[in-house]
């Protein structure tokens, strides 16, 4: 019995030992191989070639960081220099226009040969030994060609015939003096040719600046004339506010503002295509607030054939008059258009009360007689003439100086 029990115990022990060996063998197969005891050898970095800088381990580390995009905790941060803020554009230098007194005399050379031909042509004809009917007809043709107009031409020829008959002998000096007197009389010296910029009492009894509206069709140089007129007024010691009420022409407000900045005059403007009357109203309001001497309002260059637009020009004047009276309405005419300018003058005169005329481009192909014709047509004087493209080429009109330029010395 004991022998049997002993045999069973031995068998159980042997079976357990065999099982342990099997499990241990399976575990050994699943474990990774042990690391090699001999360290691996890394090849040294290549020597730098000629012309290359040796790269230190730190440089290699930085290069690796830059390539991978990882932060380098040990790197020294170098601050970028601050970006300079763009400087604001410097304010344009304010110019001091030259005095206007005697400016037309200084600009006599700007009167073109076509205008000199009027005076010189008349002197040549009057110097003939025998002044027959054919000669007087030539004199009439010369005056009509110079845009003097039919009625003024007839009046001048009649007076010349009477005086030449009384004079008898005619020396060149006598003829020049005679022609000068008659031309000055034809143009007229009695009218007040100054631009009315006097302050006035507003609707509420408050004193307001002198208000000057500038009107005219496109292409006459109206906006440029407004800017030059600002220079004339500043040269005479006036402070000016400009109103850019020509809202239908994109460049008009910018152009006027540039003119104003050159002489230190503020420009009031509105959105493109906005209400011109509103801009004009705000300009006068700004002039009152600043205590300016004069407010110049540049209106849109209306085509005189469009009745609706002309009516809107009348609206601008009515809206401005809510502040107070408009002291001056200047019509700008291109002197080179001749009789066509008179058609424009008639239409504008029906919409607003024209108080004075500005003739531009009188230094080009214009004919001086248009001054006589437009004054007769409107019953108002020519107050300013443009004699060039320069900033100070707008001159107060002086009849005597103009005639002297026509007939020469």
C-alpha cells in the first residue's frame, strides 16, 4: 500500500515539473532578444569642404529644429526690430500768392497775337490816306470778326467816322489816341468790376461771410477758376472756405481741395453724386462757424440745354439763401467760344441773377471783342479774365490796360 502511494506522489511531482518546463520555454520564445553588449559605433561627421564653415553640434541642433519646426528651449531669442509706422503725409506748404493790384498790366504779354491784330488792324485801316466806304466796311468786318457784336460795331464805326472827319490830318499818334479812347468808352469804365465779398446779415440777424457762387458749363475752366479766385482773395488778405458743390464730376472736389490746400483754404465736400444744394448749405454753415471772410461755391457744370439741371442750379441758390443773401454770382465763359458763349450766358441769366462774368482762355485764340458783346448781352461787367494756365494768371479786369494791350504801345 505504501509503495502505491509513493508511486502516485512521484508521478504528480514529475508531471508538475514537466508542465513548468513547457511554460518556461514558451515565455522564453516570446521575450525580445537582449540588447547587444557591444555599443554601436556612429560615423563622425564629414569634414567641411573648402569655403564652408565647420558646423558645431549646436548649429546642427538649431538646423534640425528649424527643419522640423520644434521649439528650441535652449536657443537665445533675438527680437525683431519694430516695424516703423508709416509717416502721415506732410501737409502741403501754404503758398503766398502775388498781389492782384496791376496784375493785368504784368500779364499783357499773355494777350495773343489774334487780339493784337484787332487793334493793329484798325490802326492800319485808319491810317490810309483816303477813308472811302470800302475802308469803313473793312473796319466793320474787323470788329465783327473780333466778336464785338453788330450793334457795338455800328456804334464804334459811327463815332470813329465823325472824329476822323473833324480831326482832318491823322498822325499815327493821334490815331492811336483816338482809337484808344473809343475802345475804352465801348468797353466802359463806370461799372464796378470788384468781386463783392462784403459780409452780410443772415436770416437770423447774424453776420455771415460774403457768398460767391461760380456757375458755367463744363469745359469752361469753372473749377480751376474757383481755385484761382481763392488765390486772388487770399492775396488780398481774405480768409476763404470752398464749397465743392459739383458732386456729379468725380475729380471736381479733389481738384478744388488741392487748390484750397495750396493757400490754406478749407474745402467742404459731400459724397459723389450727392445733393449739391446740401453741400453748398454746409459750406456756408462752415464759413459762419470759422468766421471766414468769403465762401466760394463751385457748382456743377450744367449743360445749358438740360432744363432740369438748370433748375437744380436755381435750387442751390435758394438753399444757400436760407443762411443769407448771395453777394455775387459769377458766370465763367470760355472766351474762345465766341458767340456760342452768349447763348450760354442767356440761359444762365434766366436761372440765376448773374452779377459778373469771368472770361477764361483769353490768351489763346479768343478774340477780345467778346468782352464788349457779353457785357451788352447780360448788362453786367466782366470782372476777371484768365490769361494763362498758371496759378496766378487770373487777373481783375482793367479796361484801360486791356485796350493798351490790344493796340500796342
